[in-house]
C-alpha cells in the first residue's frame, strides 16, 4: 500500500494538468499538424542545432541484357534547424485544490495558456513564406484569390516534381477563405455536388484543385497602404518543425515538472509555489525551431 505524500501529490497534480494541456494544444494547431514534425524525447537547450535528413533523388537506369547496373552515389540532403524558440505561457491558481475538484475551472485556467503556445507556433511556421523562393509567387496583393490562381499553384507544385501521392495544403486568411467559398463552380450543389452543399451549409471548402484548404488567423500581412496577405500552398515536406524536451528543474528548488507528448509533439508543464502571491504557478512551455526543408515544395499566394 503506497503512502500519499506531498511529493507524489504534487507529481499527480502536474500529470493531471499536463494530460489536459497537450490534447487541447494539438486541437488548436493548424500548420503544426500539417508540416513535417521531428520530435525526439531527448533533452535539448535553446540554441541547439538539429540536422533533419532529406531523402536524395535517384534515377532509373535501363539495364541491357547481359549488362551491369549503374551505381549511384546519392548525397543525403540535410536541413539544419535551430531550436531558437522557447515559448512559455504562465498562470497562477490561488486555490489549486478547488481547481482540481472542478475540471471545468482547471480548463478555464489552462485554455488561454494552450492557445498562446499554439498561436506562437502557427505564426512562426507561417512566417517562413518569404524563404520559399524556388517557385514564382502567385496572386496579386489586395486582390481576392481566384480559381485560376489555385489552379496555377497546383500546376506550379506539379512542375516542381512534388510527388502525385503527396497531400497538398493551402492555408489562407479569413478573407481569402471567404472568396474561395464564393467561387460559383465550387459553392453550388448543381456544379460541385456534395462539396458545394457543404460549402453553402457548413461553410467548409474542403478540397479544391487537389488542395486541402484551411484558414488561419495568423497568415502574415505586410504593408499598410497596400496590404499584402501571404497565403501559402505547400506539402508536408516543405516545412520542418523540430521539438525537443526541456530539462527537468533542479531537485530541491520547489518546482515539479511533467512532460506531455503526443503525435511528434511534446511540451513541459512546471508547477511551483509563489510565496509572494500564495499561489501555485503553472508554466506550459515548449522548445522548438522551424525551417524550410524543400524550397520547391511550396509557393506563396498573395491576396
């Protein structure tokens, strides 16, 4: 029979908070769920560099009868991504036992922290748009996205040798999503069938021109007099998101930490006591870096 102590009670509280945090975080990610996520539960520190391997390109050679194979010496590509972001969201709970007794109250504390972390990840991923220079940007600043622009984006990725089996994604801002939703051929039942009905009734565009289309509140906008919205069409291997574990607090410092990991993503939840406010302090944090893996696997779409 185990004995309940303050130490294992503290660990249990942090585990409970961590268990609620990660599923909520994943539910608030859009870009984070679409890109290539590299996660290993190894300890790392801010500023560390992670090497992400990129598969080489091979060619098929014709071997004549009685001939020999043609050896190839492919060079494994490499993308270096720096763990340069240590994002955290911290909140205090005056009466932690009351919050634990009422799960909805704990969720009310946790939700803003989770949304803050997810928002930071989304912004950083979408702000990589300027690094995609292999394909010519499409669309015009201040002009709604049209069917022709979406068609050109798919053609651009096809020409860039994106595998036909790879899922293609288009992440746009709310105005662009609204414009796409009103393209006549794709928003009416008579021309688009069930997909058109969903666009009218549910407001979901779904898939168009081989793109799964999503909207995000964090698509970058530059310029003031003539704003330019930088939407992005890409495949999973265009962008890498690298996440690593943060170290445990030093023993005896009054802080208890727990890791929450799911779907190649991991966060740390730290609980400590703040004597100045007589409250328990919770910090949800994550160490990550993001970067371009394949420059030709994405194209900017201005609107």
